[in-house]
């Protein structure tokens, strides 16, 4: 389905939901049931995107992931801490993380890879893992961050592309926190 048709369908769906509720859309509490993937991808054109409280102006996209029970979880990424994605197995292109990123970002997966063209190694911050990077020669304009919560088997991805920020997550409930170094990276990329 072409992206413009998909966006129009999502906008129409959001408009129908808003009309049914007869009140403006607002971010649901963390313990409220999540909207479906279609409803959370694009808001109606007249509405503002839902803001990520950690990144004002960022649109939040929730696409819960449910893989087979036999699939390795994101906890398996712990063995990659300290390694660049290009060392050995490229964990951004192969393996459990790559599979999850493809499912979560869809068409934006290629943009994520480009925006992580210059990146550091996978880092550990307490119980969370992270990776940040920029598109070569476009840092500050095209950037990305990935935070992995192995305990919840969840991902949260920040993508800065063409002047817009989008936050993708594949786990319901409370948002996965941005570790402080990731928050600093995003602030610097946004010129704060």
C-alpha cells in the first residue's frame, strides 16, 4: 500500500475515533489499554501528534510485538554490549534485534539503518541497553537512538528524520525510559 494511501487511511480512522468520542485526543495514561497500531500511526491532520513527554514534539507510535514463544528475547543482546554493530554479526541487520526493528519500523527501517551509519557500540545503562548514531555527514539532522529493555523484552526507538521526530515502541505499559546519555544525545541532535 503506498505511504500516502496508508497515511490517509490512518487519518480517516483517527478522525472517526475522535468524532465518536466527541472530545479531543489526548495521551492515555500509562496503564490504559493501547490503541491499535493503525490508530496510533498517524493522527488526523487537524490534530497534533501525541507528544512523547521526554521529547516534546515527537510523535509516539505503539506497535506491540508478539513473536513465537521459541524466539530468543532481547535479553540475548547483552552479549553484544561493548560491540559495534559492524563487529561480527551485524545485529542491526541480522538476528533478534534486526527482526524486531523491521517489525516495529516497517518502511522506516532503512532510514534507521542510514541514521545509525555512524554509531557507537551497544552500551549498558543499569538494566537498559542503548545504541545512538547519526547519518554520516548529517549529524543533528538525521539521527537515531535505540533503547532495549531486556526485562520487558521491549524496544523504544527515536528517529529524527527530515525535521521530524518519531518515537516507536513495541511494548505496552509505561514507556521505556531514555537513559541519561541517550537523552543528552537526543538533546544535542535537536540543538538544545
